[in-house]
C-alpha cells in the first residue's frame, strides 16, 4: 500500500489505531501507535519494504533506512525510532503503510477474514446453515489459523475434476470446456481475494479422482490423462489473462501421489493387477492400475460395513450418495457399448452394483487424501452438512444458474426465479462441470447474458423452441453452447 504523504495527515484514525509522526528534540523520527501490538510492529519492520510499496519509497528504504529501536510505553503506545537521515514525510508515508498493512494482516483477524471470504465465495450451505454456524465455522477457522499463525500459505485439498462423463446427453465432449473454465476461474478468484488480506495467500490442491472412478463409468485411462492436461492448459490461460503468475491452484492425480520417483521398470511389480476389479469394460494402463491397486490395498475399508449401512440407514449421507451414484450410472450405462441393448431392469441391477463399488472407492479415496494431506483444510463437492471436517463447496461462480429442463431455463432467463439447490438436496450432489455443459443465453433485446450449467441435451431442446445457436468451440472463456433468445418465444409450454 503506497500512500501519498501530501494527502496523508500527521494523525490518522483507522480501526481504532491512532498513529502520529513527529520529530523529537534529537531530530529522531518517532512513530506513536495506540492499540497496536509491539510484536506486530516489530514483525512488519523486519520484513520491509511492505507489499505494494511505491518504487520511490522502496528505493529509499532499501538504500539503508533501518529501524533501530522499538519500545512500548503505557501512555504513548508503541514508539519506534528510525535513523535520522530519513525525512519526516517519507517516514510518515512508510509507517502509514506499515501500520495499515499491519491492521489488515492482524494475526487474530486473519482466520476470521479468510473464513468470511470462504463463506461468501465457495461455501455451499444453502439448506444446511445450522451445522456450519454451530460447529463447522469455528472448526474451519481453527484449521485456517494453523497456517496463518506460521505465516505460510493456507492449504486446501479438494477431490474433484475427474473427467467428463461418457453420457453425451450430459456433456458435449471429453475435454474441459466452458464449465471447467468458469469453475477454475471461480476457485482462483477466491485465492486472489485471500491474497489481498493475507500476503502468503492460499492454494487449492485439486486431487483428481479420475482414475479412481474411470473404470466404473467406462472412461479409458488415457482420456483421463488428456482431460487433466487440458485443465492445466486452461489454468495457465486464466493466469495469463489476469496478468498474475501465482496460480493459486495445484493439480494432483493418483500417480503423482502414489508413484513418485519410481522407475517405470519396477512399477509393474508393485501391486498385483488382480487386486483391482473393473466394474465396467474399460481400457486401463498398467501404471494407473498399479495406483488403483495400491490405493485399495492400503486404504480400503470393509465393504460389508457400507452394505449394512445403506440397507439400515436410509437418511445417512452415504446412503444419499449411493442413491445419487445409482441414478447417474443408470443414465450413463445406456451409452456404454456393453449395456446399450440391456433392459432397464438389467441396467438398474448393474447400476446399483457399480454404485456400491463407487461408494467403496470413494471412501477409500477419501481416506487416502486424509493420509496424504493430513493438515489441509478438506473441501468437497458433495453436499455435506458442513459441521466438518469436510466442507461442501460450489465450484461454479454465483452468477451461474442451473436448469433441469427447457421450461426451467426459460423461466430463469426471463428472471422468473428458480431452485438451484434441488439436485443437492435430493441426491447429495452439487452440480459440477464434468457432468454438464455450459449454455450461454443472450437476450436479443438487451444483450443480457445468462449462463447455465445444465445437461448438453438441453441445447438440442432449445433449438426446437425457436432459439438460434450452436456450440462455440472458440469462446474466450472455454467452449460452450451460445444461444440467442427469440423474443417471440416466452416459454416451452
């Protein structure tokens, strides 16, 4: 923060901190700051010049200016004396920056401010606010404080971004598109906001579960690798457009976590491939199978526990997750070659079996993430109650709407309101980019844009109701469907 000494008064009041800058009889510049912790001042002086210091002041400071005495006086507050070869105006400018930055990064307030930013930008608590207020908020704040108290970046772990669904009615392609772009930009925006109040910033460590579930949904391992590479390219583009070299996001997959520095010649012998049962016919690579096998061998819980839980506790979150997996798989199996001709009853039985395997894999994977990232703040794309230790997040930005059918989309586009929380309440799944496509609807009379996260099938349905549009693969913010509203079409009744 650079402050013009010509406009900054000798005495300023900011957040109950009063700082005055005067010349002592011995021509020593003295800072008097009331309600400021001496240790806070000492800490910031030791790190000067502060972030945001103007080039002129930075040059002056680095050319020999040093504080040489810090003391506390009950009547005067904090007294800080500096070398007398620095003029009063420059000292006033520098110390104003120091004190105001010190207030902004008060150790006691940092966890509170970061928690407030998390609530505002990422927390998904639309229908479960009570658990967050009663216990989750304080737990989250204490976990953040473990990092801020040491002045290191706050580390979050988010298992997410596996790969696009194989169901063409849900996603348009296997590559990251506008949905992923908006999600990554939203996550990175949160990281930038944290950096504004806390200089070390934060990192969201995205731990891809693509290879955890790919053989459950008929996605080949090489498709997952291509998707992951696309995400990294997309993040680099987002960083370039914001003119910042700090990504705020890191990507990990199973091979990075479980096979570091292992020569390729020895990987084949690590884990017997028979440890891994592939629920759906899928091309798998040896390295990725080794990772799946190692994960299952080390972290897999007893399957009988979850089978009994699902049968006996219909309201348990894991049971809700199982129902969501079953529904997704029943829909997606219809587009996998081996099941296209299967009857609905056959698909239902297979979907339930695969869903149970996914529950086991999900819990195994969760335990692995806890082991690999034991101190990280755990985030989730599932609708937890937010009591902790996992906190549900919406990766999509707030302006993105959801729509389950054309009528819902049209009502929302015409600002008639909608229910964005329906899916999470009934399935335990918060709408995600990899199960959907992005549809941008432009009003032809006002050029107002509405962005929807919805099934790709809706794009085809929109054409039947008078919309003019197509898939825009060259869109600046990631590929998406773009449609223009036909003013004569008001609904899809």
